[in-house]
């Protein structure tokens, strides 16, 4: 249902753009979130965007990361600039969506994409 892509290896100070594609049977998508998990650490919230466009960014990446969405394409993007080694981790997208009009809102996770920032 959700596919994250765009990760890779980049030097400190570089940029990456992650994409989260929602596919399959989808009626509506509400909030879409990005989380990340560094080695031996808990998964942490990074950014959120809602259907109307309101966003929330964690303080540690504010000013460097931007979240955006294309509702027509069911895509959400995470533009990451000025990357630091501490941004290294597996990035996951997560969305609250309905597969049909009368279906309940359900939480879905993508498979994750690896981001590695070298110093």
C-alpha cells in the first residue's frame, strides 16, 4: 500500500529527496508521516503532512527538511538538505487511510528506505 524510496549514501551537507507512494485500493488519505530509525535506537517521528497541507517537523531537522504532498498522485515527499551523519537511519513512511468510503481509517507502514550520511 505504501512504498518508500529515494534513500542512498550521501556526504554530510548533501541532499536527498525521499518519496512515499500510496497505491492499490485507496479512497482517502489523511495524515502522512515520516519516521526514522537509527541503528540500536527507537523509531522516531520526523515529519507529518495532512491533506489540507498543514505540516509538523521535529525540531532536530527543522529548517533542513521539508515535507510536501501531491494529493492527485497520492505521493508525499521528504526533501532533506544539509544532511548530517546523525540523520543516518532507515526512513519509513506511515499513513492513515481509508480503502473505501465506509471503511475505517487504518494505519499503514511502508517498507523503509536506508539513508546513510557519511562525515
